[in-house]
C-alpha cells in the first residue's frame, strides 16, 4: 500500500468515526468502525521499524503494540488535557498518520488466504454459533430475573435548591405496589395517605411541608406500610437542627 | 569391566529423572484441517448451554448445580485436550483448538455475571476507568485501590474503545480481556513450541498451564495483572527466542521487547518487576553459556529496558508500592517461616471464611491438580535442564554443562519456584502471594510437566485409550486448578453475606445508584466491603478504606451504643454517611471480612448484631435518610459538626478533604 493511499484511508476512517460519534450511530456500527484501533497502529509500527514476522507473530505483535500505543496515547492526551472522545480520535489519528509517514504502511499486503472451510464444517460452525447464542440468551435471562430481594426504596432528604424536605419512593419491581404512607412530626401527623400506588419501575417524588423552627428541632418520620400494616420502610430526619453544611456556611 | 555401585545407582536415578528420549519429540506429518477445531467449537458451544444451565440452577440454590457445573467445565477442556494433543497433527490445528478452550474458559467468567462487573478486583479497576471516562483525566483518587490510577495501562485502551465505539466500559472490558486471552494462549503455545520444537509438547504444556489457579478466574477478570501478564508473556517469548534466531531477527525481537516494556511498566507494578527479573535471568544464561554466538547484546539491552521502564515510571508517579506490597510480602514470609517451623498450622484449605467447604470430590480434584504438577516436576525437571531440541538430528547426548537450550533451562528454573508458590498458598498471610506468583511460575512448570508427560507417553502410549487417559488427566488438572483458585465462588448461588460477586444484587445496585443521583458525588461513606465497591463505582462516592490509611471503622458496627468512640470515628474519618447492610447480621462473610481486614477476629468471630447495626436509629443527631429494606443509609454530618475534643485527622485526611471539596460538583437534586 502506498503512503498516499494509506493516508487517504486514514482520513476517511477518521471522518467516518467522527460522523458515527456525532450522529449517534448504532453501537455495532461504531464498534466496527473503531475496531481497527486495536490492530492497525501496531501493524504500522512493525512496518515503521522494518520488522518482518510470520503472519501469526505479526498479528499478535500488532494487537499488543496497538494496546501499547493506546496506553501511550492516553498518557499524552492526559498531558494535553484532551482525554475526551474527540481527543482520542485526533490522538489516534495523528499517531497513525505519523506511523504511515515514517513508512509504516510500506509492507502492508493483502491478507493471505487461510485454509478453506469445507461446506460441512461451515454448517457445523453455524450450528455451534447458534448453540452459543442460546447459551448467552439463557444466561442473560437468568441474570435479569435473579432478584433475591424486593427493590423498594424510600428516602427523605432536604432539597438543596428549595430547602424543603422531599420524600421519594422508588419501586424497582415491574409490578405496581399499593402501600400506605404516614408522615409524622413530634406529636402530630403531617400527612396520612391510606392508599398510595407506586407504579412498577418508577420513582415518586413528594415534597413534605414542614416549617422548621431553629429553636425547636423536630424529628420528621415517614413510614411506608405494606398491605398487612407491617412497616415496609421507615426514614427520619431532624429539621430545625443546624447541620454541618449550615455550620460551615455560617462560619460557626 | 563392571561399573562401581554408586555409578550404577546414579545411572538408575538418571534413567528415571534425567535421561531424555529424542523419539519423544513429535514432528507433524498430517496437513492442517479445520475438522478438529470445528468439532471442538461445536462441543464447546453445546457445553456452554450446560454452563448456563448450571449457573441458572445455582442462582436458584439447587444443590445439583455443583456437579453439573464442574462437569461442564471438564467438558470444555476434555474433548479439546484429546484432539489438541494427538500425535502428528499440524501445530496450527492444535493452536486453533487451544484458542477455543482458552476463550471458553473466559466465557465461564462471563456466564457467572453476564451483565456487569461481578468480582471485587473488577470493581476496583472499573472505578479507575470511570474516573478517566468522566473526569477526562488520569490519576484521580480511588479510595478502594489507591495504586490503581497510577497504573492506568488496562483502563486506557478500555476507555479509548468506549469513547470511539460508544460502548459501555463493561462491553469494552470484555473485548480487551478476550483479546488478552487470545494473545496469551497463542504466546504460551509459541513459547513452548519454539523451545521444544514440538507442537504436541506445546499443546500439552498450554493445557497444563490452563490448570494454574489464576487462568480460569483471576486472569479472566478485568484487572491490571490480566493485561500485564500478556505483556510479560510477549517479552518472555521475545527474549527466549533470541537464542534460536539469526542476527536480524534477534534485533527485531529486541526492538519489539523494548517497545513493549513501557506499556507493561504503566500497566502493573509487580508484573513489570517480575518481567525484569526473568529477563535478567535469561540474559544471565546467555552470558554464562560457554558457546559462541549467544545473543548477549540483545538480551542485555532488553534487560536494561525491562529494569529501566518500571523504575522511570515509578520515579515519575511515585506510587505507594512499598507500603502497599511490603507488608503483604513480609507477613507472607513470616507466615511461611512459621508454617515450615511448625509454629502454625497454616490455612484451612477449601474452606471459606463463613465455614462453607468445597465438596470432597472437588477438593480431591484440586489437590490432584497440584499433585500431577509435582509428579511432573519430579520426572521432568532434569530432563528440561538437559533438554536438547536438536538431539534427534544431531545425534548427541543430553548434557547439563553446557546446556543445550537456554530457553528450556530458563523455563526449568522458573518451574523450580513452583513448590514455593504452593507453600505460600498453604499460609494465611502468604496465600495471595502464592496465588499471584503461580501464574508466572506455571509457565515453566507447564513446560516441565509436558516434557515429563511426553517422555513417558509419546514413544510408547499413542493409542486411543492412552490418549483418553491423558485428556482426562489434563481436563482434571484444569478443573482442579479452577477449584484451587476460585473454589465454590465459581458457581453462582443465592445471595451470600460478604461474598463479593455473590453479594451484589439489585438492592445494593439501586442504593448505590440512588446515592449518586440524590446525594451527589464524592461523599465520604462508611460501608461494608461489598457495598463500598458499589458506592465507589456506581455511586461515585468515596468509601473509607484502611488500605489508604483511613481510620479503622469496623468498631462503628460492633456496639449497641453510639457513644464517644463511635462518634470519634465519624469525626476523625470526616464521614458524611453511614451505609448499614442489615443482612450482615445473618452470617459470617464468605470472603475474609465485613468492613476491614481483621474485623471478625477483633470482635469475637461473630457477626455484628442487628441491634448494633441499628443503633444509629437511637441517636438524635443522626438522620435515617434512606431505607431500602436490607440496606439503610444514615446521615451523620450532624455528628461531625459538633465541636468536641477530637483526635486531629492525619494530614492525608486534610488532603482528601481538599480534594473532596474540589471534586464535588452539585448534581441535579443534590442535597449538600
């Protein structure tokens, strides 16, 4: 391959990866486009240093040297404060262009044909890949349905922007949940909802109106009851007391 | 004339352990065919369904899953071993089969946790990769493994692929590790083949190597040693083949080795030092061998670079390698000394910290794996030192001085360290050293065992029955090696307390995700080992870690009262939140400890009580801000803010606090 052809091919590759990056192309296509970074820089390095190896050795060297070049490229991008997607593309592009310029592409030949696979063996390989596919599907399914504990979270935190208390409930299960919610202060009920339905795989955010009196801190407790009136989740926050953040900001 | 009796005795011993049979070397005579690799691929892919089935049963807690799983692992290796080690086959055919076996053993790790990272070390490096990806910068602080960001060789190509291909870190890591696995199997095969000049010895040695305790488990994980080990093999091969190559190729090999050393130095500290040491040993052999034409200059140059690269990198980044590794090594050596002197009984083999033991049959397989290697070393060590790949053609006798093949001698000497790694593995403190070193030493041990096997098998036992016996033994060695390295954790089970990958489940993941979304990043958390890694990676928090010098915090969870001592831990550790996993009260952890090394022994070898874990509920100045059923999060910033006489935090805490405030970017809905 001539140097000019290699440089043109590199320019097209860079453009294609950039377009795929910006255009949010499907991951499979982007992976296909990005895959040469795991081989070509190393392959060009071999040419650059005029190192001739048998095909298998050349392949192994190319893979490892490419990984090595990505490592060094990353260090250089860190120094240039450019460890971003664009930085990687430009960095790898520049390194590859340099390797081509220093003669890396001179000895790149078309790949040699590998011993052909007989038709019967092709069928065998296809069956094998189909079998592997079923194994992958089965294991992915098992992993997804493996949920030994119910995912139901409740939280009560002070909203940074408004300073108000915010209650959140997240139902991580696929089925809807019907619960009861009670929010109480000290000696008073702030809110009592006998029926509260939280849809499956959704989060419910609910502001809690409590007036904080600095001189009289009050513990606000929220309790989530399951169907049989057992406590499912319980959270508690002290309002009115100075927290560390308040102390820090007031300089106390 | 009769020989003196000592000469006869020595001849008998030498016949048993040292005499080489040149006819043991195999020359391939049959042309390459895809038939055997395609068949192995078919059997492997069919067997993967059995692996998936066993893992599924394991998740449901079925006892039969253990038998099915280990049988399926054996079936991944056995048929391939049979076909790869047959006499007179083309070496490329053997290599294709070995690559399939190697990748299938990598897939076992994938089938264990197919949708995300699942092992402790993977989380440590995931955090570093996330930092690079999100902060667009290297060397960010990683509290769960502070040394990891200083060796970003694994994470950089992973992140590069993520950024360019738009895939997740997990997907990218699977590709990088699959490449590493492919290259490592090829390199091992080539090292053995070039040293022995026999594809069959190389195939046997490669399968024996797969039986080391790290191959199936640790070197299939996303950890820096996994990639560094491939660079080690690459440099080792280039150095070993200097001997046989002509002058031009020697310089090419030297150039490639020199190019690879910086990448290795940036990837893993220990592997780069070991590579330098082994390169120096091989160079020494070339220098000492009294034969002309030795590649001394090339070997010397590679050795110099192999030493210089890690030293230069260490000088640049000043890693805490000493404080990180020295106690481990010293403690391991002391424990080994105690074991050898009989002062201590050593580690309980095949028993996890929670008392779970490996089934007896599997224990026997594990022990037999080591025993096979030991027997192979006994019969093969001197044969390796006197190994002469050209003996058949040259018609000369084996000799110890001058040795015929420096690469064989180097592998033999490496194999001589194998008993030491086994001894380390018997100790409590040195177990990890033995486990880590075993993969390096096994490169030599595998070659010696293969020499031993072929000496006794090759010339006489070539029939189908003997081949079947050999493949069963090799399959058993690989299964045994996996049991030794992975134990019961290789198979998924129902949730277990403190069992790393087996303890990661949707609630823990959801809580970590919630912490990031609601509390923002970079908060200082106290949590147990498993939730700590989830908080660090998914939550992007800063869990306290005694590894980095944070104050011990296990005491927070072992008392019914939240008194002065506990409050002092919160203040001196500058803790923001405490995560309490109530399930820890149900059982002892399967892996080592709950919170920090030694915590169980320090608290009477019992789990923390539920009332101890829930004591924060009774503290007026602690908010219970989040409840996920099994996991509760407490806000302890109110405790921290109270000005009481406290022990001043050490300088590093102050340093971390500065970093913390710089790195905290308030996110949407964040509660500062």
